[in-house]
């Protein structure tokens, strides 16, 4: 951090130096190398130039009879001066063992993989907390064999909870846990059960909001009920209450 402050201070001085300008007026000499203007006349010309540039910012005047040459000690390569501060700043994060993209990302993929690396580095600590909780629950598991308590901490973070919720939802369609998507979104298990009981048993929203039937939500009992109802309506001559059956129409 001290090196970074030093580099920034040098960079500010370098930028301030770029704003400085020096006007060099060279007094002419004759063919014999003698002065055309005497010292008093050269001083008057110098004072006139200084007076003219009094309100100019960062401009100095130099009046001389000698040849003037400026030696530039800076690097003449293609790298800009700002790369020096950037290089020092990157070295600070390298010593910390983290990526500079965590705070100032230059690429979406760079930030994504950097966050994944940081999350994976904390996975061992998460497993230690989970093992600690299970050791606390171990005495309660020896009293009865009918009920077994265990603690599980989901690998949910502020950056991956949406992806985990979608993944758990896809697993729910295959018959896995229905509570994991809501837990990944931050809801407690008790609130999930209470909400489901309130909506299904009290408000009876199951019959009010009926989702469209697809191959994922329709089971064999539903198909059997629809087929039996249609056959019964047809045998009774009730053509107005026909229910469409699943699958292609039957051919002769």
C-alpha cells in the first residue's frame, strides 16, 4: 500500500509536469559570433515576454544566447505513463492473493471466475461448520431410532442463489425436494410449510389457480379420470360435456 501511494504521488507530479511549458527566445548572433543585442536590450525583450505571459498558467520564459537542449529521461516505449500505476496496483492485489476484478472488473468472465474461486476457497470452512452442527446433534440421535437429526448448509451465496434456485426447481420436476428452491431464495422451512398449508387448505388456491397440464404435471391418475369421465358421458348420451383426451385420436 505504501508503494501504491508513492506511485500515485509520482504520477501526480508527472501529470503536473506535463502541463508546464517553457518559452525559449534565443538572441541572434552575427556571422562572427558577436551579440547583435546588448545585455540591456536582451533583458528588455525578456521582460516584455514575461509581461505578456503574466496571466498564462504553467508557462515560463527563458531568454538566452546559448543553445538550449532538453534531455528527456523517460521511457520512449509505447507504454503509457498510467501503466506504471496500474502495474503497482495489480501487484498490491497479487500480494493480497485476490484478483483486482473483484472490485473493478474489466471483463464479465474474469469477475465470474474470480468470485467462483473465492467461494470455493470458503467451501472447507462451510463443511467445518456443518460438521460442528452435526456433532452437536449427535447426542439427540442416540435416544431414538425413529427420528434422526442432521444439519445441512446449502452452498448458497449472493452470487449463485438464483442459479441454485433454478437448478433445484429442475430437480423438483424429476421428483426431488420441493423445498430446496424456496430455501435457496432465503425462505425458512417453517414459512414454506405454513404458506403451503395456508394457500392449499385454508384459501383452497389449488382449485382456484390450476396450472396448464403438461407431460411433467399430468400423472396416470389424471389421465385415467379424464378417460373414464369421457367414456361415462358418452355412454349417457351427454355430448355437451366431452373432455378431450391426451394423445393422438384413435384410428380404426
